C-alpha cells in the first residue's frame, strides 16, 4: 500500500507524501522508503526521498542504519529534486569528523557550482551552515564560500545567506 500511495501523477505533484509522512513512525516502515530509493522508477525515488526528508525532521534516528547509503547517494549523480532533499537530510546523520569533512566538500561543490539548481544550492548553503560548527577548521572557508556566492548576486541565494548571517 505504501508504494501505491507514492505512485501516480507526474514529478510536479507530491501525490500522498504528506499522508504517508504522518503514518511512518517506526524503523521498519521507514526502511521500506529507503528501499524505494534504489528503484528504477524516478517518481517512486523522488517521492520516497521527499517523504524521508520530511520524516527525519522529527525522527532523525531512523537514518542511523542507512548512514552509508545516504553518504554514497551524496557522491553519485542524482536528479535535482533528489539532491535538494538529500542536502536537507544529510546534516541529520550522525557523522564522524572524516565523514563531516567529506560531506563539507560535497556540499561546498553543490553550493558553488553555478549551473546547479538554485534550490540545491540554497539547501547546500543551509546544510553547510548546519555542519560547519562541528568543523572548527572550516569556519573561515565557510565564510569565504558565502562571500563568493554573494558576489554572484542571485536573489534566492543572497536571501538565504542573509537569513543565516
């Protein structure tokens, strides 16, 4: 039933994701959503990552058994819609310093890549902001990233930066 509720319509609709989010309150049900991320059906992938991102706002512990999966997904080429949800949920993972450093590099690349989606870039800036306090040696670099992005003078990016400062 979970899969059927995620299908139907097109990529611009969210189908029944909001209803599904309300019903997922245990690890087993959450794990099913993670399995859907490897589906060849892009619609199922997109809606699953959307649900996962929304669920983990309140249940970040559900991510723990799947930490390596999400870190690997961050290293592979993904659709824009997938990436923007991934950028939002990655800072919720319990990461060691090596993993945080690798994630910082990934998010920095997404944030600074000018032909990347604006939503991916905004969410990457936010994610960098969220993880940088755990990386004391990257504080100055983060400030330089923000300064470089501000020079592009893109309203959506500058609005997020202003909100963070």
